[in-house]
């Protein structure tokens, strides 16, 4: 069966109780650049290190192409009109996209990632996207904040991928989890402590 998202997608805005999710724009470049100076964000994600202003400009341009191609819907997470993070679904056109997110340092530990991710999961599993049967989550081993978010959303821990994360800082082991369309979304037991 062909996937529904080959071709252009409309830029969709999502809203939660506290957040607005909308595609990043050139007006977000400075805030993205500032947030991506964080060493933890560089360690746990694929953002370049060092992270230059040109990297933020290129990222915003890429997100427009991803929306146009129907492959990677990506939203800026905004609270009170201020950019506090980024979230997206990589490879939506495969039917098993990977959810990824980062939160600016001053907005962490406030359930911003969980609230935004719940909205994106609902969007991905909506009836008009029936080709999406599974969402994957991956995080560098040690990224407890991301793991807590995934667990709260009902992701099942599925294993360890050795040295699977590669960024400009080197290689690292990766945790992987999955959530199926018809899974209940209650927190699951995971085989390691999340604090």
C-alpha cells in the first residue's frame, strides 16, 4: 500500500493547553542558535558542535523542504510566543517514523517535551495517517529526561543499539523504544531506573 505522505503536506499548527507547535521560520533562527549552544543538547542530538548561526539558518530551510516533501514534519515548540524547543517525526513516509525533540535548557523539567510529544503522537496516529502504524523513539544512553518522556507516553523499551548514535562528538550507545497505533498509552515498566 503506498504511503499517504509522498508529496506536499500542509504546514499544520498544533495546540495544547500551554503550547503552540508550528513550523520554524527565519524569525526563529536566533533562538534556535542560542538554544543549540547547550552542551547537553549537542551531546544527545544530531545538532553540529560547534553550532553556528548558519546551522540554524540551514535547519529552518531544511524543515520547509521536509514539509514540502512530506517526509519530516517538524514543529517549533512555543510557549507564550517564545520558542522553547523543537519536535519532529523523521521519515514519516516510511510508516514508522522516529520522534525526536529537544527542549531549551530554561524550559526543561516542566513537561514541555511530554505535552508537545503527546500532541505529535496524536497527530501521527490520526485516522488520516493510517499508514503510520508505529512510532520509534531513540535516545543516547544516559539521556534520562528523554527516556522519562517516552515512558510517560507509553513507549515500550525495546533494547540497546550499540554505538548507533553518531554526531560530531563521536559515537554512543542508543536506547530504542516503540509505540504502536493501538497500544494503550500508559507508562510502561522499563528495565532500568529513570530516577
